[in-house]
């Protein structure tokens, strides 16, 4: 089974992953040490929220678009 690297989106075989982290009870696998390092700096920006978006996609502080 392939897993998606949450940083770059590459598909990774868990047994061949460059690294693994558990975050909020879920395992994440990485294609490279670079992606693993980026995740370690700010995991929440790469993890989907229950609404299906990443925290970095939050637009709550912006004004609504007007037509």
C-alpha cells in the first residue's frame, strides 16, 4: 500500500520511506529527509483538518471576495 507524503504529495511505500512521524494519532511517511524536516517544523500546516483543508489554507482573517 502506498501512502502520500503530506509535504510534497509523492506516493511512498511505508517500508521504503525516508522517515515516519506520528501526528495526532496518525502515521505520516516521507519521501525524503527534506520533506520530513519541513513537516517537523510545522506539522499542522501539512495535515488536513476535519473539513478537508490544511491549516495553511485558512482564509478566516481575510475579507470575503465581492463581485
